[in-house]
């Protein structure tokens, strides 16, 4: 089997949901990627921000926590998220109808990938690439491999079977 050429990956909430839901159409993709991460000894990170989102749908203790490096959202992450938010949305007071500045959880998790020096993020949310990753990359603030859970591992690795 080929390799992704990464040493670490951050799981986002959508990945965790698909990994644990056997009835989800992307469950097998999530299992394949997760097994690949384990087989290749890729460090698997999970943000406490994603844990907070995940617990809306399931008990976080159901996740394979013993295989994950849990990343608490700390002061450095917070200041980085603010910088990222400023780049993406500018300094305006209102963002998409909010009457105060709200920093999206996706931006917080991306800030953690930067501060924790994580190589990649995996998500089913392809909109987050155009909304967050691409603008931050274009500004020279973030260099990360974006893994789309909608694409099977074998397709990503260029394998026929």
C-alpha cells in the first residue's frame, strides 16, 4: 500500500462521526484512513474543540481515545486562531449575521494544527478548504495537507484496488 507522506494528522469532528457511525456512507473511508494512520505510525491528533462538537451526537468515551493524542485548546492556539480569523474575515465587527466576532471551530482546529505542527487534517467538509485552508495558505499563514474523507484512501493513494 502507498503512503500519504505525513507524520501527523488532525481529525476533525466530521471524521470522528463517520469513524464511529457504522451506518454512515463514509464509515468505510474513515476506517481505512484510520487504519492507514495506525499502520504507518502517523500521530493522530484530536482537538478538545472537536471533542466538544462530537459530544453533541455521542459520548466522547466511545472514541478510540487511547490511540489519539488529545490537544487542549490553549493560549497559543487562541491567539493563532484570532490571527487566522483576522486574515479570513478581516477586522469587521459583524461576521455573517453575528452581532459580535465569532471564531469558527474550524479556524480554532486549524490554529491547533499550526501551533502543534501537525502535517494534515482530515474532514468530510470540503467547504472548509475554500473557506479557511486556501485563504490561510494563500496568505502564507498555514501549510497543511488537506485530506478529503469523501475520497477513498485507495483513490488518494492512486491504487486501482
